[in-house]
C-alpha cells in the first residue's frame, strides 16, 4: 500500500444499511421512533453487534450500555482510534441523526476488511447510549458517564416520564455490560453526523470541518396556579398556570432573540389537568439555552431566571425552576481537525469550518481524549423530525472522509 491510500467506501451498501436499520422503530411518516433501551433499541443493537462480528471485530459493552467494536491493528502497544455516534432517536426522529455516524463508521470498517488493509492502531466503532436525552434526561448521558461527568448510579437512576429507570431497562434488554464505564480506552475519536442546520446546504459545501460545540444548559420549570371551573371562575380571579407559562415561554424566546446567535427554546410542555373546562392548575415545561460564548450564556441564564418570578407575580401563580444539565462550550483537537481537512481534500470535496449548534457525544469525549467531528448537509437543515433527509451521495461523502481522516491519523503512528 502507498502511504496515502485510495480505499473507497461503498455508498450504496451504506445507504442500504441505513434503510435496513430504519425498520427498527420505523414510523408511518418515514422516520424512526427508537428511544433509548427500548425494544426497538435492542433490535438495532443486536443487528449492529452481529454485523461487527461478521467483520472479525470484538464487541464489548460497558455498564451503561455503551458498545465498542474493535478490529485489531498491526501495533498492539497503542490504543484504538475510535469512530462513532449513537443509534437512539427522538420520538419523531429521522433516519440519519446519530445513525449515520455509527453506520458510516461500519461502512468504513467494512471497506478496511474488504481490502485486507491493516492499520497501525486498532480501529473501533462506538455506539453511545442515550445521546438524545428524549427518554432519559440529560442528553449525552452515557458518553458523559464514560468521560466522568456523571456517575454510573446517576445514570441508572434516571427515570422516563412513566417512572421507568434507565438501569432497569438496560438490565431488561440485556445491555448492562460488565466493563466499568471508562475502562475501554481509545486514543482519539472521530464522529460523523448530519449538520442539523442549514449552513452547508446554503453554501453548497459537502463537508463541515467541525471545530467545536457551543455551550448548552437545560432547565425544568413548574408553574403552579389553582384549578377551577372555567365557567364559574371570573377572569380576574383566576390563577391560571397555563397563562403564566405561556408568558414565560414568550419571554424565553425573547432571551434568544436578545443574544443572537444564541438560542432559547421550550421543547416539552405538560398541562394539568388538561381538561377543556378546567382552568389549568399546574404546567411543567423544559428550557434549553445555547451559545458558543460561556459569558453570553451566563447573561442569557440571568435574563431567563429574572423573567420567571416577574411573570409569576404578574399572573398570580408560583414558579419553581432548576437547572438540570450544563455542557460548556468545547474546542476540538487541532491535529484531528487537520486530519479531517486532509481527508476531505483527498476525496475532492468542498468544505468549510464551523461550530456545532447541537450537542453531541463528542463534546464529552473531548474532555478525556482528542476528538473532532465531520458534518454533511441535511435537507433544509431539518433534524429531530421525521422529514429529516440527506442523500446517498452526502452519506457516502461523510463516510469516505471519516475513513480518510482515520487513516490520516493512523499514518502518524507508523
């Protein structure tokens, strides 16, 4: 082999795998509902494990369900180079968010095996548990356990909205592994992902060279008023929790508008008792604040926290607020970013540097080992949506650059 290989992935094979695994939790609208450690998640995990074992990989699982598939390299004295992302989805998720990062890595591994190419370092594929955080909050939970951000007991204790614990579900589906989280080591990680935004498509660029991830903070808010009959309670005497919550949500939107390019969002809301002729007595909702600059994020948090008690007083309700998760802004490793630039250039793709607006497992892994990401476009920038879409060519481009980047890094170990 020459020092710069021309190994070429099979885009059609990658696409076929994406469509095949979309059956596990497939929705009538063409998306995927594959919540963390659900029966559908078990099915895709079993499929992934079997496909990796066909390639001669050893598949290991840690205590929080993270999966590691490793192919040996020429050198036994160095840790693996990892590729990976996640296979869980949102309740109304698409076919590519997270999944492309795992299956694009699988396609890169298949190509190495097909060509009989021996790398210097072992090569690993990782499937991280509970990246989305849609069933068990917070997001990126088990990559966070791996990186020491959360404890294993904390992860096990997380409950979904039905009171079911993550630890119990891992046990039920057979993916509570024996390895302690963090004990399965690797020396670097590349994560392939759809952009989840409109920039690459708008600029007609194929590859996003990701330099970091913006800071994120999540909160939970409970607004309490008084349930009463809608027909018998005069407007001026109501303590309408939903009215208070609505005005708070509008104020939260304004926090984002005041601090562009920051964003402020409410994504989950529960109204109680949710009856058409009862003035709402309690509302629960979640808040998501993000910005690339931690100082600006501090200001956004202060504005948000000042708005809630003011609106509660104006509407005659009570409010309880707590921050449940914080993910500081992250800068990725320059040597790995250089490998992505080289990999995209080698493949002849247009590229641009960018920060990630969304959170990813790479943000936590960057705390413990060199890490970076590769983005490809998605139609209209739409993600976390059943309409999420990208093309065979774009998926193939991402997997090719992923393989090229890993091999570029591997050449430094010769």
